C-alpha cells in the first residue's frame, strides 16, 4: 500500500500540470498490466525478429546448396515443368536470390496450411525437397505462424502487439514531462529496483521510435489478412478483385476463387516477356501461378523495380492470352498500396544494408531488455508485499522464457548441423527439438528455486551452444570460419555473429551471477519509500 | 568504408552529448565544465550527425539516410547510457579509437 501511495504521489507531482491523479493512476495500471500480459510473447517476437533480420545470410549458412553461385534462370517454364505434377492451387516459383543457390518452387499441400518447397536443379534435372528449415522456423515463429495453428495464432500475435503498443503509449504519457532525463539516467549504485527501473527507462525511451515503428507495422502486417477479409463486403461491396487491387502489397495471398474450366495457357516464358513489356523496370524474383491452366488463371511477376526506394512491383497477366490485368509499381499504386509498401519496407529494413541491420539487431536486443526489465520492475515493486503465487510464477516464467528462447534458438541451429541432410523427417525433428528445448527450459525455471540462478544458467548454456555452432557447421560446409575449403563471406559473417552473440551471452551470464553473489540488498518497504523520491517517474 | 565512417561519427556525437550532460557530473570530463566548452561540444556533435547524414546520402536517398542515422544515434546513445556508468574506461577507450578511426578512414578515401 505504501508503494502505491508513493507511486501515486510521484505521478501526481510529475503530471498534475496536465492530468488528474485518477487518470495518471489509470495510465500506471494500464501500462503495468498491458506490459505484463504481453511481455513474454512480445519478447519472443522481438528476439526472433532480431535474428530474422539476417534471414538471408542464415539460409546461406544452413544450406550448402545456397553456398554455390547461381545460374541465370534461362526458362521459367522449364522450372515449372521440373516441378510437375503440380497441384491445382497457387504455386510460387522463386529465382535464385542474391546470385546464390538454385531456383525454388513451393505451395501449400492441398487442403492444408502446410507449406512445402523444393529446390529445382535444372542442370541435373532433379528436384530436391527443402531439407533445411531452421531459418524458416525462426521467420515464421517471429509472427507466431505455424502450419498446425494456421492464421489464428498469427492474429493473436497481432492483437498482442496492440497490447504492447498500449503499454508504450501509456508509458510515454506517464513520463512525458521527464522523458529527456530518462535518456541518461542509469544509477548502478542504488537498489535492484532502481537498477531495473533505470534500464527499463533508458532502453525504452531511446528505443521509442523504433519500437513504435516495429509494433505498428508488425501489428498491421500480422492482421492484414484478417482486415482484408473483413473489408471486402462493407468497403468494396463484395468485389474481391477491386479489394485485391486496392490493398496492393498489403495482401500477399488473396482468397481462393474459382478460375473456371481448364484451358491451354501460354508458356511462362511468353507471359514473362509480356510482363516485361508492360513494366521494363521490373526484375522478376518470384512468380505466383493462380489457376494457371484454368480459363481465368493468372500469373503474378513480382520483383524489385529499378530506381525506387522500397520499390517492389507486380505485373499480373492472364495465363490463357497474356493480357495485362494489373501493374503495380510505386509510381502507379493506390494510397493503401503506398502505405503497405512503406510499412513492409520499414519493417523488413529494406534500407541501409548490413550496417542498418546490425544496428537494428542491437535495437531488437535493447527492446528485449526493455520488455523483460519491465517485468523485473513489477516484481521488485511487489517483493516487499506478501509473497504471491502469481508473482512467483511471473518471476520464473520471465527467467524460463527469457533464457529458454535463447537456448532453444541456439539448439535449433545446433540440431540443424547434426541431423543428416538426407533424412526425410529432418525438418520435423528440428522443430520438435526446438519445442522440447524451449518447454524444457520453461519447466526447469518453474521447478527451480531461484529465478536469478536460472537466468545465468540459461544464458551460459545459450552462450556455449552459440559458441559451438561454427564447430558443428563444419559437418556440412567447408566454407565457414573453421572450414578447410575456400571461405564464403556470408557463412564466415554468420559464424562470427554467432561467436559475438555467444560472447555477449557469456558476459551477461557472468554479470547476473556476480550480482547474485554480491547479494544486492533486498528492497524493503522503507527503502522503497526512500527511493521513490529519488526515482524519477 | 563510408558506412564505417558514418558509424564512427555517430558514436563520437553520442560521446560529446553524453560528456556534456549535466546529470552525470561524476562521469564528466574536466573540459566539459564551462558553458563555452559545453556549447562547442554540442555544436560539434550536431556537426558529426549532419556529416554522417550527408555521407549516407551519397549511398541512399534522403528518407533511408534519415532512418539509418536515427537508428545509429539511438544505438550509440543507448550503449553510452548503459555502459558508461558500468565501464567508463571501456567507453573512453572506444571513443579514443573512434577519434583515431575518423581521420584514418578519411585519409583512406571513405568520402566518395
């Protein structure tokens, strides 16, 4: 009760110039509860999102096929023929990316949300099932997508991010008057509560622009399929095609429709030529075939448009006669399309190259610290009260999920280096390993006596696993740091990144362990009241 | 090299801003005690940020350059705020390295 009064008094002093104490108190409550409810899920999304920044390099690291130089795509039709027999639903064909590896073909298995891909080796006339999925799992789990759960978990993630946005907005409103001093106020010589509170505020206030950008764009991207479906009837009067045209890049997969009777379409190479005639600046990287051999079937040519920022474009041609149905480039797009393009470009960091990605990785890590330190502030503030099952659970879950997600991520990459490449159930085994390690860590934390001890143990374990990755990688590739073959700069870069991350985890584990040994004085109700005057709200 | 020079300039800007922040007197260098030196340091910090922006404009268009510079400033600022109180010597050494790196990169032709 004393804590609440102190908090309330402080809040009144800081913001009474603008808001009534009742409003301020509500902001405090909303900030704390929105943060606690969403924190662990959002933390996992932030952590995985930080690694997804390096999705392309990770796919090169994990798949030896992508470490070979690519051949130009001489014929799109030949690639499609290699994939025959193809099912009747939508088919995606990808050109080699970043001048590496082989083309790919993918589709959802009929009647399911299970996505499968195949490498197309047109020189050897063979099709190789995608055998390495570690980076893809990280990518999908970043927005809580999974074959089994389909869209509902992704929509749940979108809603959670709105909760996180609520925590950000209320946090800003509470600290509005003293926002600038929070940028440099980190007092290491005070109690644990002040320590966590300062870390929470420094990383939170500095990271505010990025957290707002990523939370807003991420929530909209996760919810866009749902928003699109809901808008077709009330906004577009049920005209699905007009809705698709208006939404532009906001909707990657328009709803299923009947494409009519079977016909003999033009070849993909003929359609490619028509698409380039319609938009010569387009550099097709991906084809989407929707009802290709049907009367109303279409082929989308997607790729970068030369000379335009975040400039992805699309040319849609009718498969049976090559008629141009839709051309979408940044200079032709609708207002919704422009918003979608900027949203996508901002969220996926289509600017700044590797330098920007490394810096945003740091920001992602700071975001993780903001989220978890918020939980710790909550716990420290409530430690002075009688012990409660909820707080004990939160403390252990924070340690279990916080450390466990890192250990599980490292284990996924490590497992991908030990399971034989030609084992058919390899992707499932990787996934199973990831889930087992994560839930094992959470169970360990729940059963443990000390959350701080669990923290440093999990951080140290994560450090060991990430440090082992360059050694394990030599099983499948000789192009890494420790390989005997010619070095590949991307593979070497990824492995250096793993080692640096391992070093950072080891340092964090050492700091947590030594802090535990130094026995920082526990926060008591009296000390809280004394400190409350020292802590800026 | 241009990217590295931008990062070094942003780091230096953060160092100058942090050194002249009144709240952290205990970590302030002796030279940052007069109003004139504080003002000069802050102008120098702004010049560093503006130079980094101008340099990145040679690589990418304005909006992208702005996003990169904003991100760089946030990262270096957060690192300063979190590491300086814990390991002031480490941060001072990094700043010294940065001061060496900027002329070295300039002499190596980092400005296109």
